[in-house]
C-alpha cells in the first residue's frame, strides 16, 4: 500500500473543509503540534521540528482560506458561489395559456 504526500494533503484538506469534522481536525492538529509524541520526536534537531512545522503550515493555510471565504460570502453585494451555480441551472420560462377553440 503506497500512500503519497498528495493523498494525505487532500484528505487533510477535505476533512478540514467538512463542517462536521472541522473542529475535530483543528483540535487534533493543535494537540499533535503541542504533544511531545510525534512521528519525528522533537529532541532530534531539525528533523523533529519539520513535521510540526508542516502540520502548522497546513493548518494555518487551510483555516485562513476558510475564514477568507466566509468573509467574502458575508460581504453585501457579492454572490455566493454555490447559489450562482444553482441560478445558472435554473431556467425562467414565460408561460402563456393556450386557449382551445
């Protein structure tokens, strides 16, 4: 079984963007960063801090993107991207009654 860095990143990002699991992933990431038990222990110079730095970087970039999207959607005059796709799929029709003779 081969696991790539890209697949781990995609899983982390998708799970973080899911509102059901968002706070659990944030809490788990913070606990991992602060925990002395890591994949690479912190007492090993440089290598020990790399995994913490990578998790912290992923967490900060994804949370900042979520916050920016939330702020963009709350501004008046902007259109939510999900409602824009629904509006594009909707067809307005002017119905005219047909009279039978």
